[in-house]
C-alpha cells in the first residue's frame, strides 16, 4: 500500500459521494459495548473482562486488546458490517485453525460454545489469544529464507482445498471494478480525470497481457495481505496475523509484498524467499510474470478501498491526504511507472 502523506490543505471539504445521512459503520461500538460483548461470551466460561481496553491498529475492522480479571489479555476483532458473510468469516477461521493443527504458527479464533464467530447488539466479533512479537528484519537473507519456508508451509495447506465463500484475486475484482467505482462516484477531480482514465486503461491492458503470458495459474488459498506489518517475529520465528483478506489467488501474491522496491534488490530477495519456499511447496516460475501486474492491481484497488470507506470517520482522520489534487497526481505518476515496470518483464527469465 502507498504511504505518501501530502499536504491535506487542498482536500475536498465534502466527499463527492457524501453519505453523511448514513450512520458510520461502528457508530455504536462504544467501550462499554465492546466489554459487554466479550462478557456475554466469556462469563459463561468462567472468566470476564477487567475493564482495561487498548485499541489496536486496524481500519477495516475494529480490534482491541482487552484485559481479563484472571489470565492474560485477549484480542477482540469486531468485523466491519456487510463486508464478509458469516460463511466467509468462518471459512477463513477454518483455514487458520487448519494451519495451527498442522503446527504452522498462526493465531486462530477461539472456539467458544461451538463457534468462533459471535454477535452482540448487531456487531459480529471473534476472540483471539494475544501473541506478541517484533517486526521482521527483511533486509537479512536468513530472515527472508525463514519467511519463505513459512509461506511455503501455508501454501502447501492452502492448495489442499478451495474457498467457496471467499472471492478470487483477479483482474476484475482488483482492477476493473475498483476503477469503475472511483470514476462513477466522482472521486477523481475533473482536471486530472482524463489523465487518470488514460493511464489506468494502459495499466490494465498491461496487466491483461502479463496474465496471458503467465498462462493458466492454479489459484490457492492465500494469506492475501502478506506484508511485513502482518508478520510478528519472536525468538521461535515468525507467525502471521490478520488473515482477514485471505482469498483465492496466485501463490506469488504472498511473496511479492515482502520484496523491496528496487529491481535488483527485489530479485535477490525473491531468490532468498524461494530458497525457503521450495523446501515445502513447488513454485510455478510462470507466476513471476505477475509480480508487477499484482502490484499494479493493488494500487488501483487501494485507492478504491479508501474511497469506499470515506464515510467512516476513522478514514478522513487517518488518511487526510486521500482525495487531494496531489494524491491523484501521484497516483497517475505511479501507474505510469507501473506501465514501464510491466514492460520490463519478470524479475528473472521465465
């Protein structure tokens, strides 16, 4: 995801698709509601919250560390309304639980009274054990190789079954559909709209050509958002958190997000990742055609993700640079660079 923070002084005062008449998605999720929700599930098991609550870094959902009267704190995730169906959430939970059963370090949702998904006053939530850790040092070859082994183990399990309730990462869901949302809802300013339309069309044409070159790639169950911030490192090694974006897709999606931006450095880092990955899972070299196309799709999808969430008060507060003139000028430049990067071809000969 991009992390530019230009001056917000030229931001639109009112979003083009103002939905101020609609209640924000988490308007009623007060601290009291969070604690009452957890107590409604935990008290029957003999434990209860102690009133301590720490919001954790999450925008898509609301996530809290909550203290317990007897025992270590837990992590509670309250799911954004209308994003995933109950079946899709439970499908992700089942995948993570399967990983843990196979001794792959992941953090599954607790099963309480026969289910890992609970509801309270209209909010759906799950409870997780709290697992700490530090950021991985991805500049080290041995760290990358270890991460590659870990991802290879995840993918070996991910390829055993398919998701039936969760979508597939493809050109339509991450490219054409987000592009249409941005243009049809008036987010792109009029004076740069033509330039954006032209460059995003060129970018999507490049993505389509790259997918054609890659050929028939078998999608598997992925982490889906496998960037360094979703990896926690301990003395025992890494574990991934936040499988909320898990979906079907090409295996390389869970690898390229760990690569540095410069092409030569990315090539070396990919070699380290694959050295570990292929200890546990075969990698299809044709997927290397998809590294820059997947990066391009993520950039288009990310802009639409921000736009779709703009009626959530947390988003204008956290991303004041979004929807500014500077923001869209930077996106146009970024997509032009991606068009060039896709023309260079894969990191290695395929």
